[in-house]
């Protein structure tokens, strides 16, 4: 009889410092997929689900895609939304049980109003329903804040090894291969979690550069040990006030829990020893603008305080205002402001008018007015077919307006928040990033995969906001202690 594996997931990176909660509508406007719709969306995508499907299909194992819900990173998920997601998912599980195993796709930094450890909770509920003898294997985002419950509820978890996350499909293949080996009796999975007493600053989490480059090189050395099947470093998501916030290590061994623990402890020791390297230097807006003149252009300005991939609103105007005031550089910036889209849509291409943007300034909420000319209004839909952070294919920005300013700025106004993970966000609408001096991307490391090929200079800008780079400026009530850099 053919083996049957069910595939399911709830995926959200929750920023508890964002006032506006994430609702069920945010998931329905993102991804809310069941059955074959999951396969159609991700079969050929650079996403972990695509990798999982590829491996199980190769081994002629029947895959039953059940449920996958994902929303753009944002505030804490409402209790009602999570209850609906959980009930919907478990109803799908009941309809196919029993199965031989589960492949799961949590993010690892999901937080709901009712349950702070949301991913641990739904994985725990799945374990209760499946029973102790049914394998549960899955993937995690590199920014996961991992709890003991997540690990106790699963047989193996594998996190992304690259930031930007261009290896998601590979990690899905790795997780599925571990499951296949377990089902075929070729391996006995034993995983151990070590929560490292360090929280790594977000701008230091670019895995192709130091200090992470050496950290991951060391992890690859340890992964060569006989009996070690997988090593995952979760650099952590610092914008969640939860018990498990911070860096962690998961090691999966072939039935040897002591080997897994010893190996994880060695990685912990490395991170603690080099902890000062993971703090980083913060460039102000003024310092960053001053750097443009003597740098090869176009310059990529990473707006860290308005990191949509970390849950921000996408309407920080600090860099927009600074570039307009400088009156020296042409630029591109994307602002999420549905009302500004409505205002712009009342004009014809070529019309000049005064645009009002509801945004964020250095001191908080601010209305910003400037004279613009309308270029176009479009539906905001585009596709990405290359390996990019997030692994998505289809993007929807809602109704979108593009305007130009007197100093050569190009402003894209969107109705929905969409992280800048794809250069197609520009090129699909006729915008040439090489034609401007500076491109503003509302992220930290994730946009680099898409923008580095056209932006020879990259500057991380310490803008204010709910994802500002200095995590010690936030008020935490639940984080574990001691935790560097809070406690030194």
C-alpha cells in the first residue's frame, strides 16, 4: 500500500510592536489555500512546499495537500483569526486521517492574541491528533523564535540557511528527504533545541557576509560529523515580545540525542563567544544620504525601520522626505497608502497635482504633501519566476498608482502592503531601476537577492519605526533573561 503524507501549514511573522492586528482578511488577501490549489501554486515555485512535493513525488509517496494559510508579516494575529485558521486546518486533518506522516510549514515567529507561542500551539494540537507514532517533519523560517513545544511536537525541523531566503525549495527538499528516510527505516530522527542567550541584530543577519558567514561555515563543518543529519540556526525575530525571542539552534541526529545536544551546545558557545560581532553599526538617514554622492549608483537604501517583511506599515516617508530635500538625486520609493491611490486615480496620466501622503516621519505619524505628475494607474499584479526571498510567484499590490516628482523621484503608491522581494515590482510596470540614483527598499536583508544585481552599492539605513534596527529601544515584558545585548 502506498504511503500517504499530509501537508499543511499556518505561516506568519508577527510583530507584537505593531498596533494594528493581523486579521482573517489579511490571510484571505494573502494565501488561503486548500487541496490541489496548494500544489498548483507551489509545485514549480522556489518555496519549501515545492521542494517537499518534488521529493515525495520522486519516491512515489502520495501527497495530500490539506491547508496552507499565509499573511504578509504584520501585527499580532487576532484570537478569532487564529481560532478560525486552527479549526479549518484540523477539520481538513480529520477528513484524511489516518495518514502515515505529516509535512508541516510553520514560520516559527507566529503570535496570536490568545496564544503567544502560536506555532508551538498548532503543532502541539497536530501531535495530539496524530498520536506519538506518526512522524511530523517540517521547515522553519530562519527568523523563527523557537520554543521547546515546537520541537517536542515534531520529529525534525529544518530552517532556511540563507538570508535572503533563496534556499527555501532546497530546505523543503531536505525536510522531505529526512521524512522519507525515516519512513523507509534508513534513519531514526532525534532533535535537540538550544536557546542561545543572544539576540542577533536584524541588519547583521545577512548570511553571505560577516559575522554570519563564518557562523554558517562553522555549522557546515559540524554537520559533517557522522550521525548528524541536519543543523539549523534560527537567527531569530527581535520584534516579538515572547518568551522564546532570540537566537536558537536545532540539531537533528540519527537516533543519538546526546550527539545532537553536544553539537548544538558547540554552536551556542561560538555565538556567545562572538556576540559583540552580531550587534552592528547603525547609519542614520542623514549619514546614508551623504554616502550616495561618492558611491556607485544606483544605491540601494534599505529602509530598516519600515521593513514590510518584518511587519511594518510600508509608509515611512523619512527617506522620501530627505531625498526630496536634497534635490540632488533621482530615486524610486514604494509607499503603501490606499487613500493616496484613490486621490491619484482621479487624475489622468500627465496631470500635475498636489498629492497628500499619510505616512510616518521621524516623530511619528505625518502628512506629507508634494507636487507630482501621474504616470499610470494599474492593478498592481505581477509575477516572479526566479529564486527570491519568500519563494512566492504571484504578487498582488492592489490598485496601484505611479507618480513622479519635480526632483526626479518615482513614487509607487499601493493599496496593499507587499514586501520588496522582487525586482518585477518595478520592471513589470516599466520602471528601470538603473535609471535612478537611489532605490529605496523597505527591508533589511531580504530585498538584496532581487536588487543586488542592479544596485552595486547597498546601504542599510537606521530609520525609525516598528522594525528599527536597535532592538534595545523596544520595551519587552516577556523575553527571556539574560539575553545579549540587553544584558551584557
